[in-house]
């Protein structure tokens, strides 16, 4: 029983800490006050939401605080790019 309590607590804490470090989508006005640090790209998504999630994940992995999607394309398998900011 204690093992289950500890496992649930660990999952809850890891979920909270991941959310604190996730990159957020920014609009052009917000991007002006941030420093551009690079570009990320993703492919293979089947929906726009899936593509945005992949780009957000790559932005967070690169240590970015924000990202702005600059291009998307594709029909069944989508790809796109995003500028990342700190």
C-alpha cells in the first residue's frame, strides 16, 4: 500500500514539475520582448494539435521558454517549424 502511495506522489510531482518547464506558445507582441535562440522542426503528426505538441516538446527540450509556429504543411503526415525564444 505504501508503494502505491509513493508511486502516485512521484507521478503527481513529476507532472507538476514538467508543466513548470514547458515552453509556451507566444504571439508576435510577446515575441518582441524575448530573445530568439533558434528554430525547431517536427514531422509525422496527423493533426495540427499533434504537430503543435511535437513542436512544443522540442522547444522545451531545447530549453526555450516560448515558441512561435512559423510554418506547417502536409496532408496525412504534417510537418512544421517554430522559432524558439528565451
